[in-house]
C-alpha cells in the first residue's frame, strides 16, 4: 500500500503524541489570552468615529475598512450592524486612529 505525505504526517504525529504521553517527549507550551468578541457598535458611535475622530467621508472610511459605501451608510442609519471583523477593525481604529491614517495614506499612494 502506497504511503501518502498526509498519511506519513498523521503517523508521525500519533507517534509524537504517544511519546509525549509516555513522558519521552517534551512539548512547547504558550499561554495566550484570547480577547472577548468585538463589541457591538451603535450607529451614532460609528458616525462619531468617522466624522469627529477621523474627519473622513463615507467613501474614504469604507475603502480603508474594506467595505462598501452602502455598508457604511447602512451602519450609520441603523439598518445593519458591522460584522465581527469590521467590529474588531472599528475597535482598532478607535484605539489608535493613526492606524486608520496609515491605511488611508497607503490607499491614496
């Protein structure tokens, strides 16, 4: 029977797991703190972030976030809410507006 690369990798991994279980192998471990899901954004918060903090138009805001202008419009009118990735990116921009400025500058050059 022919051995595939995937099959060989699985066998190797199982052998390592057995060796670890027997105390014959040490594994690296790292603890990381996983953040809570990104918070929900209210329409007025999005408008405030865009207009007062960043001072940009909806098209510029949308381009830098990687969403459509109609999505930003829908968020600001309360018709829709940003999804998980967009919510997290909004948090990053809120924490460090310079990140947004760097994105905007990179898009313009």
